[in-house]
C-alpha cells in the first residue's frame, strides 16, 4: 500500500477488513503487537489477512509484558513511555498510523529516527498529554514534564484531503491516552463505514488461539515450512493470476511484478530462517 494514492473506497474497505481482523483476535484477548503495512496481506477485492504473529501475546490486566515491538513508526506512545501493561489499544494505534499512511499516499505519519524524536512527533500532533492520566514509567513521566507544552493540532487541517468522517475516525484511533482510544468494535460502528458494513462478518473468535505446535504436535520444522508456504500460495493465487493477465498488456507492469516477486521471495526466506532458528 506504500507510495501509491488509494481511492477513498479502497482505503475504507482495507481499513474495515483490518479492523474486523483486530476485533476477531481481540475478542480472545490476543494482541498482535507488530501491526504495520508489511504485516498486512491484501488480495483480490481488498481481501485482508493479518500476518506475522511472532510478537503477539494473550494478555490479562494483571500481566506485564516485554516492551519490545519491531517497528518504531507504528508504536503506541504508552509503549515508548515504557508502560508495560499491554492491551488491545496498542493495535488500534498502529492501525491508525496505517490509516493515515493510506490517506496520504504512503507517507509515514510519525517517522522518528529514535524514540525521543518519535515521541516528539506524536505530541506535536496529539498535544501534550494529561500528566495525571499518563501511562508511563516514572522516568518517562519526568522526561515528558520537561518538554515544552504543545497544543493539539486540528486534524481537519492536518489531513485536508481526507473526508470529514475519515478524519473523525482517525482522530479517535490516535488518542494519546489508550483509555480514550476507540476499540475495534467501536471503530467498526463508526459512520465512516456506512454503506459497506456487513455485521455478519464482524465475528468474535469462539475458541482460544492455539500455538502451531499444539495444532500439529508431531510435525517437524520442514512440515511447518510447508504449511506456511501452502497458505501463502493459496492466498496469492487469484491475485497473481489477475496481475499476470494485466502484465500481458503492460511490459512495465510485468517488470514490476517480477521485482515484487523477488522481494517477496527474499522476505519469505528470511522469515522461514527466523522460524527455523527459533526452533533450535
């Protein structure tokens, strides 16, 4: 989805499907924790699948978690501020960053080079947080208190090309305080999605998630690789066929497809190698 301007209808459908996926995993208290564009697979008719659950965790209110998540640009402010009570709202923040990126043609919203700059960029948009409600370690609170006061930007002026409803939803997803941040269910009910909602598809998970080792207890590493490969091939089959038909008429598109396939192959090999190493 990067570096291309999507139509509002495409953005709406992709975000709707992302939120359906989040509602599903959040319903059994599972947090993705590394939601970013490269972990979202988009197929034919904007079909969406969330992938790479390597950092995902089940949570409860009394459990502390590691603060490590891979990609800084999509990291919720409470994680940057070392609040170790993870919750589903960190995925909503990430989805909001992705939403913004789609609205602005692939431009990353908070592109900080380090955690301090990342935090300053966030505060520059959302404003200085309420210190009484701030979810942060004591050291982080002291750091925030020393920063110059920043007023919240008007989201409508910051995103002038987006529709009023899109901006309203984005603002609700990018609330600094996770307690004020909209949930996946609430986001699905937002009027931005009027006209495309299908409540029968907005389902909860009916059983706890299983680890792949529990699903296939007698499998070995090579079996896991085959399962992952088969799933990827199945998901991409229709999309690849459609692209091939277009490429026949467009040599430039054919070159782009070939480059993309090589990049995807390399990424897959790297992920499989990571998985192989994790089993050692």
